[in-house]
């Protein structure tokens, strides 16, 4: 069976990354170039395509059903981040992807955003407010929460994770950031480095829509200059291991902060293979707690798809 969508030949694209979490980016303001899962997979292929952990299509919110619904409460959210994983499956959002998406809008001249200014964009996890900083962008990721709050309160964990390189199953805690995450604490950096995240970690029980799995190592000491420090690797749902995951960094910080107990800081530095991102917790609406993610965003290339990708 062939793809019903038009050929990709001549399609303009950009390539960008946030701490090594990389994306193929397309500007499609009027929503006329929706790609099939097969085309997304081919574009994201690192050997026979452009290569990326996912594909982001910049569409005006009014052109998508999810965007139209979001505009009812957030009429200022002109642009929607239509995000797909490298396997062609749709995802709610991506924390690194949000920063790269906004930087793409800026570099394409689709928005004007000076340092210190804010922009509201639409995602499948709701509206996100992004501020441009001197070193990149910071994103109000909205509230975090436990996927199984009753188990978190009772036992501090809700599942077991089996992964290549770990001799036994490890307890884990599942966090929602608008998308699902399962966080495992490891003893040291040597254990983290010895793992293989090529096979998909087995999570029992598995959240209903699958999960991203983060393996985190708290620093010793954990807190330095009022900032908590952890190192992390991640296996992303529908992608595999990536050099960074923004929502995963937020989830790993949230889980570690919960385990650390009373007195744990609100500010965290999360080291990932692609760099370092900053995570901050602050009071949100209705008694909940929001998370802010800060980090760089880089556009590395622009081009046009030749006739080698169909």
C-alpha cells in the first residue's frame, strides 16, 4: 500500500535541537501538508532520511480540531505545535520540542519575540507559555502530578522496571507532565552508564498509553547552592533513547524531589547526555504546583527534500 499523501519532494524543512533532542521542523501555517505516519518515519530516519527524534509541524491553531478547542480558552495561542514521534505516532507534547518550535517560529519570521517577551502556543497537552531568555527559552510546562497518587503516598513507588544492564527489577514512580513518565532512581553514574536503552524497558504495570522511562542518579551532595542536581538518561516512548527529554527532566526532578522529602529545593539542574536543563517548581492554579523548564534551542540546518524520500 502506498501513502495517500502527496510526495515529499520539494518540501521545505529545518533541523533543530534542544540539548541534543532533535527534530525535523515544517512550516505549514494553513495546515495543507499533513504527513502520514510512514512519511514521518522516513523523514526522521537517521540513515535514509533527515534524522530526528520527532517531527514538529507549525500550524495555525484554527486549522486543527485540537487547536480550535484550545482557542476557546486561549485565543492568543495562534500557533499549534503538531508533534509526532519518530515512529509516526502522535504525542501530547515535548518540553525540548516546545523551545525548538518557538525558536523555529522566530527564525522563520512567523512571530516576533524579543528577550523577556512571552508567547502562548498550543499543544495536545494544552496551552504553554514560552518566554525568550538571553540563553534560550523557558517554558511554563503546567502542573505535574502522580499517575497513581494513592500508591505514591503509601509506598513512594507504583511500578517495577526491568532494563538491560540492571541485574534486578527496580522500583519506580510514574509522573504525568501532560504525557506519561516512569522514573527510576539509580545508585551511581557507573550504573547509569552501564545500562543499554536500546531494548525498551519493561514497566509493570504499564500506564494505559505507554510511558517514557527515566533513569536518574542524584548527585552527592544532592543540593548545592540551593539547587538540586541529578543526572539522567531516558528511553522515549515511540523513539528509543534520546540525548535529552524536557518533560522527562521535569518528571525526574519531581520524583527525586518527592523522594528527598521536606526541605528539598524548588530549583533543579538536570544533566542529560546532550547538556543541562533547568527545572523550577512554583505554585500554580487551584492549589497545584507548576513546573518551568529552561534551556537552549538551536536551528542547525534548513533545506528542501529531494526525490530520495517519498
